[in-house]
C-alpha cells in the first residue's frame, strides 16, 4: 500500500502538468489520458477501503466522522432530488466533491510505520521544492514575453494561488518539525526561504494573510506551553522578513503594468480594497465575481427560497465540465461566475447545510490534529501539529479560492487527515500508534493482521 500512497502523491501534484503543460504548452510529455489518473486513484482507494474495512469494521474511524459524512450524503441526495439534477452533472459533481474522500479512510484500514510516514513526507517535500525551478522558469518566461502577470507562475500545480497554498502548507509542517527538534534551525530557515520564493514571485497577495495565521497555529500546537511567547516572536520575525521581501518584489514586477495599484496602497485604502474584493455584481453576471460576491450574492437569492437555501441547487448543477455539454449543470450560466471560491461553490450547490457540515468536518480534523499534535513523540505527532496549521489554512482558503476541485490539495489533505484521525483512535483503543498494531484487525503494510479470537 505504501507504493500506492507514494504514487498518489506524485500523480495529484505532477500528472496534470506533464499532460497539459504550462501556459506555453511546455512540458506536455504525457498522453492526455494521464490527467484522469487522480480519479482512477480515488476509485482504487474506495474499492480497497470497502474490502479491507470489513476486516476491522472501521473501528479506527471516529463515529463523529461517520455521522457527518452520512449527513453530508443525505444533504447531497436531497439537493439532487429537489432540483431534479441530471445524471451528467451529478457524475461531474461527485468527481469534484468526492474523488479524494476515500483516501481519508485508507489509514483507518492500513497501518503505516513511522519510517513509511517519513518517506511520504520526504516525497511531499521533494515535490514542494520542485516548484521552485519551474516557478522561476515560468516567471522569467512570462516577463521575457512582455506579460506582467504572475498568474502563469504555478509550478506543476497549474494555478498560481494553488501552488502558493500548497507551499504554505509545506511550511506549516516544516515549522512543526523544527519545534519538535526534527529539523535544525538552519534547515528550517533554508526551507522557509526556498518554499516562499515561488509564492513571492507569482504575486499571490493572499499569502500575506494565509501565511501568518496558519504558521502561528502550527507553531503554537507544536510548542510546549512555556515556550509559546518565544514562538509568537519567531512567527512575527519570519512573517516580517517575508513581508519585507514580498512588497518590493511585487512592486518590481508590477511597475510597468497599466492601472496597477501599489500593494501598500491597495491594503490600506479601504475603497480600493473593497473594490478588489467586492465587484458589486448581481445574478446573471458574465465575469467572475469578487470573493465577497461569490458568497453574498447567491445567499441573497437563495434566502428567498428556504429549501434552496438549505440544500442548494444540487451537486454539480452549477458547475462547468470538460466532459461535454451533458455534464454541465443547468444553473451554470447563471451561477457559474460565483463558483470562484469553495465557500461559494458549497453554498450554491450544497446549500447552508452542506457548508455547515464541511466546516464541521474541518473542525473534527483540527481537533484530531491538536490532540495528536500535543504529544511530544514520533513523526506523526509533529506532522499532526503542522497539519493543524494546514487545516486552518485550507479553511480560510475556502473563501479565497475554489480549492475543492484541485487534487494537489484535496487528495493530500484528506489522506494525511485520515492518518492523524486514525492515529488518535488507535491510541484510545490501546492498540498503540502506527507501528503498534498487532492483533488489531487492521491491514499492516501490505498484509492483513488477524482479529483477536474474541472478535472473530
């Protein structure tokens, strides 16, 4: 199973890039069919989980998760029935929302050793560092062709802001590893610099908000109570250093852009900031809505129809699809511009119930990360502390970008969240952490451990 996990991490972070290439179609070296490998991986994971999960009856999945997933499934069903959503949009919507979820349950039925988790994290770090040379090449190529935008600086993750969020997540895990003594100071500082260069040169303004909040959470969860003031000071120093570098680099790349607004002026001028976030669009807009519009405008329309507000227009019913016209939602032309953020997508297609349940899931993951991350032993504990920051990062990012549809974020997040959630349950169950699973009825590595006689 370890090989499948490693392959999954590579597939979701590189295959689409090496299939479609960058903005200039460079690096498109794989056949087109390879871009659908994440979907295939999700199906394989689902089959494996169903087969292997019957051996331990999913005893390492907290009942709260099962209740929320069940309620979310019921919400999806109600939304599709109320709106009479066609089979095509349902299939396309299921792909967007559910393709990564089976990976959450994989660690509940497969137990990975501490060494295997380290290997997974090393691979993920290598992929994160791989973004640097690609981002530099893309930024220089963009400037060389007279274009001033940083949108094409996306590494292997296709979207510049998605790459930035991915790298901030990697920094959160590295920060926790440093606090727990698994990285030396110079190693952490070096990684901090290397991982932030791509998100600096692609001008992702959201980094200025997402980085300090998520990094602070990772540091606080990883540190002992008596060292938290020191951690806050360290976070402030790192973020200040990043800001000192980000502002002049941003201004350098935007100096010749027509109608460009200095970043400092944008952040301090209330009128300009509101114009950036709120486009004052209404239903029927033809251009992408502002980040505030993507939630506020649909809400104003849906609040007039209680069933619609509760369950939304149905899964996939407001989404576009590359699979063909039969898979495009009936509400896409009207509400498509408001799917700019995950919060907007969830509200439009799953309603207020769906939005609430998704954030309850994020809260459950965060609490598991805190419980496991408070321990002072093992790689999994340090990883959990870092993932606490990642969970906060992605929760905030849902109002910034539509992160749900990007496998590089969703697959990795759900797998490592499942790893931490299962670790908490193993400890409560008494079967131990990661390597201690004899007689627990789970799959160990690539084999199945027998159930105790009393449970057989």
